């Protein structure tokens, strides 16, 4: 029996060690589970999309898996991933207006991960918006977590096996999405908050900071 891995709150990751551990959990989940869910509660300005979650190669920036919210009318989520044959595959899940200035909860189900054909289902506000069947399988992630980097531009993205109740927080800074020790300020501009500068000796965007020594190696 395979147990469900712990929830991964992407933007709560505060250092490279936590990021490596999160990638290892995700890699283990994709290799051991038949279904994986990506869940997010978000509010985007009108017609403004962005990357929800991405897993990329550190060597050549190749997309292992990327989920992007489309800002166009009647467009939902664009999923790009590397197939088992090494080629990039794109799935466009539509019939969902997400970039309208309103709060929405979305669930993306990746099913049949270890079958000959994979399937995807997009739920918006607990209703099935679109699905795609008979998709080529996802390539396994490298076992070395250091080979993979993650990025999330829309906060409050989590991955889990079971879904139960998601509510938008009152403040975009609670919990603090910024790097440990970096100040957070609510903002009217996307994505709803602004992080201060990274601590001395580190570099980054305030959300993710890394030791300068590690960057220059």
C-alpha cells in the first residue's frame, strides 16, 4: 500500500534544503502514485495569466512539467510536460475563465501516471471544466533532486492526494510567502504582495533566496 506524501506548499519553501526535499517528495509521488493533484486558490487580474507551477532542469532549463494559467477568454490551464520519448507535449484544458479578478479554486488531476496513457481533469470551483484522455506518459524525473529546480509564480499552490476545503487568506502575507526573515507587504499589484530584499550574502527575488557562494560554484 502506497501512503500519500505530505502536502507540499511550494511558496513556503525557504531555503535550498527545503526545496531539494520538496522535489524529492514530488518525484517520489510521481513515480509511486497513480494520481497526483495540483490544487490552488487564486485571484488574477483581468486577462493576466502566469505560470502556476513549473519543474525545470537545472542544466538546460528543460521543462519537465509546467502548468500555466491562460489569461485569454475561455482559456483555462496550459500543461506542458516531457513525454517518455523525450519530446515536449502540450495539453490545453479550456472552458474556464480564471483571469477575471475573482477568486477561484482549481484542481488539476494527473491520472494514470503508470499506464500506457495518462489523463488530465481540470476542476474550477469544484466543477469539471475540461478533461483530456489518452495522453502520452510523463517522463520520470531524475533521481538526483539537485538536477531539478522548481518555480511557482502564483502563491498558495499545493500538491496533495486528497482535497478538502480551501479558503483564500485575508492577507497575501499570511502565511509569509517571502524568504525566511524577509519582510512582506500586501500590494494591489499582482501577485498581491511584495517581498523585501534578500538577506546579506544571498541573492534572489525576495521569495526565493540562495547563498551567493552556491550560485558562483
